[in-house]
């Protein structure tokens, strides 16, 4: 009887393998951590504080839903070459400014752009907030590669005014930069 | 303890009775402190994937590295010998060609051997490719990101005969800590303008944080030299950091830990997708930890302290059987080689120093060596470390015995009662005097490799 059972079991098709360790599960805890308001999606606002060096949100948000799904997040994490993130390769190299800045200075441009865009995102779209710097002004500031340049300070002043209009507390470190080196 | 040993023996017994031996995957997560893992007591939630893995593994709570550097620690793991048996602890160190390695033994037993490393101190220039039929290290200071991609390419390539031994390594938690979004600022504040942010972002930035101050532009090795000479205060260009600044830097390290955890989860998913979890033993370790402001630095090479030497060590048997057990006994990374060889039924090399982790074992302190004339012993009761002693001196026994165990000059101890400290010192001395020290280093490094080391902040080879 046992022999028959063994024979029979040997004839059965092998069960399909169902992995227990899934790619999406590996990244789910981080994605859920980013979902601060627990609404099941990561908004551009939630993404802002951790977006240093990231591609533009629009390129990450592939379905243009305005939010980052777990699948999109997975694509992002698996797709960002850490070498590119070091500023030594092309993945995150911006098209404008590259030739002028050179490899060593590129990181300064990226850092400045990330900083200014982060500050801007906090107040963009808030009702009653006016006088934000134009994209051209922000880009001109980035190209100076210095937070203390007249261009950057001009942009910072406008952003600070916008933060105050929105009722936010502007970072003290930046206020220091504006006031100590003010025009 | 008897319970988990019996279970492990039963499981391994099954593998040895006519079954193929298991595949072996050794994962080395460079610079990962044990205390960052939930499985080792952290409540920060940085490592959900490693914690899940711990639930399927035998977890060694008190595992210690034999050295504070990637180069020497891996040499010890691969040979189950102490670093100074293999060569001088400087950057001319090369794994002796005559020394049998784990990969060589497994290859001799029919294993297909492949390594996917982050290069740096695991570059073939240092001899670590011995015994590997495929050895990848072309990305310098590469991360698990690179290793996992390389591993899956190899697994999906032309089939290889025999069971597999894979060595997978990444420098994810190694300086610089900053990792790609969202991990870079997942546990620190993007709005941390000023020196903390600069230290996090700039290459070698955290190596320029010493004794609570940031020294932009300074050469890390020169900085430590100035500190040793008491001249640190004379450095002109420095910024004092606040506690909050230092917390941001620690947060950047934690972000790197979260990054390596995510990639470890992806690694497990890749193995599972290829149905390898049922017939594979997976060993997860770190070669050393990291000081995060302890002793005034963010580094691992300058002292043999608990944060530097206490490392995660977990063994997942096929199918995760018997997982979730915690082992309290003090164990060493050089115990990995005899354990793996026992699992596959291979004979360990004659001079193997370690013991089988899955058998009842003789209680032994974990001994460690550092590149600055330092030795350390760790028992279940605590750690004893000697630093700055001439280890080549014929009077070493006298020097160690004469050292004031509580004195600040060149020794220090932690949480040890005086009697236990003396006992541990004597064991350390017996161990050291019994070691057949290597007489000379191996060959010298290539100019290119020296340059790569300099770019990462390592000092010139002595």
C-alpha cells in the first residue's frame, strides 16, 4: 500500500512554487513608513522630506496619479544605481549645468536644487501664498552652486516670505544665511 | 541549548543520509552593527527583512568579529585563522596563497563557487578570489544592489554543475552613509542645513567628524594623527556640532541600515523565486560594526570596542527549519568555516581555529585584533582591550600583566569585575602567546589599489 502511494505521489505534477519572500514585501515596510497619513499612498508632499537626489516626482509617478504606489516605489528603489547617486555617473545628472559645473561641482548643484525645491514644495499650492520665485530664478540660483550667493539669497528671501504667509516656521539656519550675508 | 543542537543535528543528519548537501550562501553586510537589528534588540524598526530572516534562523546574540577592518575580518572568516597568523595587519596584507579557504575546500568537494563583492578590501589584489570559480568585484565599494544584480545574472546564466557556494557582499552601511532616496534621509532630517548635512552628503564627510567637531576638507588620517598627538584643537577650520547634528549623522547611518535591509529582502526574494530556500543554508554576518560617536568618531578602524566588534550572525537551515532560536553563548566569526564544512560533510583544514556553531561547544572568549597594536577579548561577562602596546615586544607577557586594568593609559575594560578581568587577561595572553604569528606580509598592492584606498580615506600602507 505504501509502495502504491509512493508511486502515485511520484506521478503527480509538482506543485507550482509560490515564493514566500516577495519583492514587494521587501520594500513594503519602507513604503508604509513614508505614508505618513496612512491613506495607502505616498503623496508628493510625503515624498518631499526624503527626496534628496531623487528623479523628478513626475518621472517616478509613472501613471501620473499624483501619488507613489508600492509598485512605482519598487521600480524606483530597484532602478536607482547607487553609483549614479554618487554624482559620478549619469543617472541623476541634470541636463543643464552639467558642462559648466564639472563632475566635482555637480554635487553642489544637485544639493542646492534639492534644497530649494524641497522648500518650495512645502508652500506650493497653498491658498494665499504669493510671490514664489520663478523656476528660472531657482535654476539661476542653483547654477551659482552656493546657498550664500546673491541669487540664492534672493530666492531664499522669497521662499521665506511664502513660508511666513503659510504660517510655517522657516529654518533658522537659512534665516541666518539670509541675514548674515544679506544684500 | 540542547534542544536546538538536537534539532539542528537531526536536520543536518537528513542532509547527510544520501541527500545532496545543501547550497551555501554566505552574506556579508559590511559595517552593520548588531544593535541596529530588531532581532538584536533594536526598537527602531530599521530591519524588517533581517528580522523576518532571524525568525527563520538560529540567531547568535553574542557574535564577535576577529578584526575591526573588512580586510582582516574577512581573511579570518575565510580561513578560520586569526588575522595575525596570516600577515601583518597593514594594508600590504594579502591572503597567503598557501592558506586554504572556505571556497577552496568547498570547490574541492564539488561546489560551484561564485562571489559577488563590493571590491575595495575584497578586491582580488588581496587574494580573496582564491577558490572562487567566478569572482566579481568590479564595482569599487559596491553595495548589495550591485551584488544582487550580479548574483541573479550568474544564477540565470549557463548552468553550473554541482551544488552552489555563493558569497554575497555589500558596503551599504560603510561610510559614506548616504544612500539613494528615500533611504538617505529616511532617518535624518533633509532640512538639517549646516555642517551635519554637509558631513552626511559629502564623500568622507563623517570621517571628518571627531570629538564633536566637523573638520571640512581635512584628511581623515591626518585628522586622527593630530588627535593622537593632542593637536586637534589647533586645526583652524572646524565647526562644533550640536547633539542634534550628531543625531542626524547617526540617522544617516540608520538610513543606510534600512537600505541594506531592503536589498537583503530583495536578495531573499530572488533566491525564493529560484526555489533555493528549501535546499540552501544561508549565513548572514557582518565583518565588523561601526562607532557612531562612541569614542568621538564615526568609524570602525581605530578601536576594538563593542560597537565595532559585536556583529549579527544568523544561520538559516534549509526551509527555515528550527528557526527563531537565540543562542546566548559567545561565538566568533571564525566559527563559520568549521560550521559550514560540517554541514556539507567536508573536512576542515588542520589549523582551523573555530568551533562548530551547531554543536555543543567549549566556552571560549572571542579574541580580536586591530591595526593599531591592539588586542581584545570578549567573554560572556564583558570585554577587555589593550591598545598601544608593542605586540612584537619579547616582554609582551610582562607588559600585559603590568598594565593597570582600570588605568587610562593604554588599557580599558568594561563591565568586568576585577577577578573576571584578570582571568580574561590571562586567557588573552595565553591565546596570543600560542599564536604562530606570520613572519612577513604578503605581496605589495598595485598603485591603482593604493589609490582606491586613499580615495576612501584609508591611510597609506605602513
